[in-house]
């Protein structure tokens, strides 16, 4: 028998309202990180979006450093970024690294940073279409004359 009790989360009225707004926004819409940012929903709802390809880039950079036999101290000397910042970058704790930081890290491990763009697919459901007012009037006229 499982006697575990569920922990109740205490939220302020503002937190409850924000939580409900997020639930309502995503009831019928399940966007990816790019679409959240492109649509403005991430900023509007106060969401921190961690992009999976960025995490993969950090894993690849760390693997490249380790494969080259470089320590964080070696890397720091090559690219001019301090060791704690490099560690945070590799472990995904840097929320918004600059392109310059990424470029310097990649160059220091013998890699080239390549950027590209692609269109983001819109997955937001289409709003329901309203019945034209003329169709309602025609139906009402038919009912009156019948």
C-alpha cells in the first residue's frame, strides 16, 4: 500500500494566474522552442526557453575539447575566456552566450562555428471561423416565411 502524500505547492494569486494563463495558452497548441520565441509567446508568458540544439552544441564543444586533450585551463589560455565561464557554458548554465564566445570556444578546439536559418513551422491551431452574418439572416427569413 502506498501511503505517500502529495506535496501541495503554495502559490500566490499572481503565480496561480500566470500558471493558468500558460495552461490555457497551450491547451490546443504544442509549439517547439523556436515557435515559442518566433510567436512572442515565450516572452509574453515569461518562459525561459532552452533550445535543445544549443545544448547539443555545448556537448559537442566539450567533447571536442576533451578529444583534443585540452583542460579548461588550456582552453582558457587559448580563447581568453575564464575557466568558470567555460565550465558554465559546457554544462548548459549560461543562458545566453554571445556568438563571439561560441566562436572563440570553437576556434580554440579547432572547430568552425557555422550558423544557418530555417523557417519555423506554425503549429498554432487556426481560429474558428465565424458564420457570415448574411447566412444567419437568410436562415431567419426562411423560418419566418415558413
